[in-house]
């Protein structure tokens, strides 16, 4: 299981005891599979799970590379201009 810093305690009970790897923004996880690189990247979102834990964990997405192919998974993000629907269709 891959997640951002500070989320291990939150998701540990949901993982059936699987190993959880935490990473900070722009950090890569340890080897997942030969030739695959996964980097944790920022999302435009702040974190809050309880009443007084504002921004105690990093929310983000994943940039996955394999050879010359790449996938960007944005993850949970706030409403930002990129999501606005064009009114000139």
C-alpha cells in the first residue's frame, strides 16, 4: 500500500496488515516491481481528519513510470480552474 506521510495510522486498519509505504512529495517509493518507478506528487488539497489535525498529513497523487510510458494519477484534489467546464462548446 502506498500513501503520503502521516496517513499510515489512518489507513492501517483497512489494509489487512499489508505493508504500508509512506512518502513525502516528490519522493519515490522503494522498489515495487522491476522497472517501475512511483513518485508521490502534491495534490492541491489540505488535510483534515479530526477537529484539530489540520495539515498533519500529505495528500497527493502518483506519477508512475515504466520505460518511456507514464501515468499521472491526480488523487484527491480541490476545485481548481483546470476542472472548469468551458462554456464555449
